[in-house]
């Protein structure tokens, strides 16, 4: 066929060449398509991996900032702070709070105060090896003696049954204002004085009751916590 010069053979040769060209072109296009598709998949995977690494770096940066802020807060306290990380929730049948991982478990005692740079979280209720359970302010059995910063009035902060707290034992005759700040009173052996607990957000005086109903917003966003500090009294020698 290739050596023949007849018009029929020439036509067949042209058709055959066109067919081979078309098939080869199609095969090349398919090959390029699958190659590009594979490249796109690899690029997509690389993008996901880079995005994840970026998230990790952002989280590490935020954690670093939180820890630096906590260390600055540590310098103004006459207590030793032991860092701890929240790794889960405490068993509901035991206490409302957190399961936390600790490094220096030998120095952690039951009833040690737990806090962040924003304020009080709760207290340690159980220690076992490198773990501890922290009862937070939303536990039904939590009781914190507080003082209103503005007028120095004493009261007790308890859970309100929802996402807030109540300030109890404040008589109707005492002036309380929205925005008043509450700090631990130092009247208990568990919580040291002057740790922020919350802010007054609403007040209702009850004619048939001696005490006001005062709702408090916690100083700490309990549901967003990741790292906390456990407060220990410093030895007398200041070490």
C-alpha cells in the first residue's frame, strides 16, 4: 500500500493515516488527562497537608501566647503554679469537671485551686499518678466564698443550674450593681484571696425573701478551656 501510487490505494493510505493519527491523538489526550488528574490529586493532597500543618502552627502559636500570658500572671502571685492540660471530662457520676494531665503530680494535693489568667476554674478533688480531676464551678456541690470588690460584701457563689453562677447570701439591704466584680474572699482554706470569680449580670430583690437573686457570669469561659494552672502555696523560704 505504501509503494502504490493508485488513487484507491492513496485514498486508503490517507484514511488509514488519519485513523492512526486520530487514535494516537486520542490516546495521547487520555494519557495527558490521567496524568493531569493524578497531578491534581497530588496537589490537592499537598494542599490539605499544608493546610493541616498551618493549623498546627497556628494552634502552637496560640498555645504559646496563652502560656506566656499565664507565666506573666504567675509572677504576681505568692504561690507556685503547676501547669496542667485538660484532656477530657470527669466522670459525670463523680463530679462535674475535667480530667487533666499533670507533670509534677507529687506536689499536687487535694483541694488545690485551679485557675487561668482570667480567673478561678475550680479545685482538685482527686489525684492519681500523672492525672487529676478538677471540679469546676458548674458542679452542683461547688461553693466558693467571694467578696464584692466594690463594697467588700461577702457572699457564696454556686452554680445556677445552667451556664452561669449565682451569688447567694446577699441581703436586700446591700447595694449590688451590674458589672460588680467578684473575687475569692480568702475566708476558706481552699481558695486563696483575690482570684477573680465572675461579674454580676443581673439583680433581683425579693420582697418575700431576705436575700437578693444575683446572677453572675464566670470570669473563665469554662467550656473553652485547654490549659489551666494548679496553685500551690510556696514554701516559707520562698523557693
